[in-house]
């Protein structure tokens, strides 16, 4: 007698069903013991109609969509708690699936994919951002979807280039630092398939889907940039860059050299009066001189570039500290919830602490950190060079990891924000490391298993 199709489906996807069930249970326990909090960044995302060119619309649109359904069905008056609920039980489960799916692509093992999915849910540094009103969780969702569907382009999935392009646009409209990520992905693909591109075979097969992916990104960037041009006289995705660089230049604002540009010097005096604080400086120019956001950003950018050029040595000296803070391991952002959570859910809290202690020891030691982010990934790439799909995926993931590192560290000085910027790529860092150990262990066990019968 044939088994029912439902039973076949459940057996086939049993590992994923178990993982999503475990992720759901974990979130039920956590959600009962948290109180959603907001900070300065949170406030700027909450009102879509007041969106200025400093912010991009990705996360505000997500919040607006939640509020739309709340108004439609009168779900709850607890607005912030509903946002957190959506992040934990919608994005959290989607992200769990993404870790599972990408892990399976990398190792072809459901067991390992299940293991990584559990690791993801027990990495409180990452999952803890699900109950904060910040962009990190949504950024990982769009980043994971972009990578997953971009990789599927090379599996011949017809919808993959459209979906990869769409999620890439949503990603850069959520976190504008990813604005040129699509160029990096295309460049890495060209590098990995260099021999095929020289022969012409590669472009004959993939020129159309990659062209679609490229076009969707350009249209997405151009559309939002044109909106900013029409509304704010600024053609670009976001005005955030000058303010981010301000984290560096505020350290040596007093070293500004007058006399080079009288017009810029006029603004520099205000900049110095505000002690190099970019947002205070911007407020002064807007309120006292009536300058627009775009004009303020252009002036601030010129000041930043001039200060960095004139104090390039000081700028370089601060980069190692910024890199150290980026790879720090802290629960700073979730601190208000930690005691409450661990007192209320002691069993789960023990598992969270195990991985906290493990990852803290690895991330805060220079030698083990280099092994985690450089040596093991490099060795994994080399040992996977004959498996083209895995080799390609590894290059894409490593590209994303180091792209995020460089943008975060070069544009933002040391501080708690830097470790926050690592959140969207930490699952990939751990996935590559654990994936390498698993793949090497599996390869070794297969060799031992093959040799033993010959010795009998």
C-alpha cells in the first residue's frame, strides 16, 4: 500500500519541520519575557511619511505594513510589541529557514543544516536583535534571500534572477551600505568562472539572467535616487555617509586648517563650535541658515574629506580599534532584557550562555578570531575548488562578510555601533567555520571507512 503524500512530505522535510518547531518554541518563551524598547535610531524608522533622504524606506515600509494589518484587523493597541512579534515570529522563522537552506547548499547535509539552524537560534547576539526596533533582523532576511536566489541562478531557476534582483534592491533600501553589493556579487561570479567566461561558454548560458539581475538593481537604485532628486535635490540613495564619517572626524575637528576655501571655512567655524558633532552641526545649518538636508550633507562631506586628508595618519590609527570593536562580542544592545530572560527561562538561558561563552572566547582572542574569519575560510575555499557550486557560494559569502566589514570599519569609528553592524553577517561567519569543520570531518571519515575494508 502506497504511503500518503502528506506522510512523504513530512518525512522528507522532517529536519526542517523540527527546526522551525524548535525556533518557534524558543521564541514563545522569549517573547513572554521581553518589553520592547526604542532608542534614537528606532524613532527615525517609525514614521514613514516623515522619511528624509538620510533614511531609506526598507525598514519603515516593513513597519508600515505591520501597522496596516493592525489597523485592518484591530489586532492589538501595543504597537511596538506587534513589531517585535512580527520580527520574531515572521522574520525569525524566515531567517531560520535561510540558514538551513544555505547550510544545505554548502554541505549537501540535512543534519548539518539542522545543526546550523539550531546554532542560529541559540546565538543570542543575532537573535536578540529580533526584539529591538532596528534594521539588523530585516537586513539579514534580505541579505540571505539575495544570496540564496543569486546562487539559484546557476541552478537554472528561471525566477531566480528576478527574485535575487528584487531582494537585492530591498536590501540596499533597508541598509544603504549594501548599495554596490550587486557589483561585488557579479565580480566574484566572473572571477570564479573566469575560464568559462574566456571561452565564452559562461556568458552564452548566463548572460540573460545576470543581465536581468543587474538591470533590476540599477532600476531600483535609480528610482529611489530620482525620488530624492525631485523631492530633496539630491540624486542618491541616502545622505547617511557624511554622518557616518563624522564618527571619525569628530575626533580631530580642532585640527581643521583654515584658509583653503573661504566658503567652506565659514561652515567649518560652526562645525568647530559644535565640537565636530555631525548631527548638531546639521541642525545648526538647517535652523540658522535654512539649508536643506542635501546641502548640509554636501557641506559635511566636504569637511569630512578635508579633515581625513589632512589627518590621514590619525584616521588610519583609529581603524584597528574600529575593527576590534566590530569583532567584539557583547550583549550591550539586549542588556535591559538579559536578567529578566535568564531568571524566567533558566533552561534555555543555559544554552544561550554556552554559546555566549564559546563565541566570546573566539571573537575576543586575536589568534582564534583570525582562524575563524581568515584561515579556516581560506582553507575551505581551497579544498572546495573542485566543487564549482560550493566554491562559488563560499566566494559569495566571504565577499559579503568582508564587504560588510570594510564598509563598517572604514566609515564608522570605534564604538558599540560597530559590533551591531556585524549582526547581519555573523550567521555566515559561523556557517563557513562550522561548515568547514563538518566537511573536513566527513571527508576524513569517508576515507577511513574506505580504507578499513582493504585492511581486512
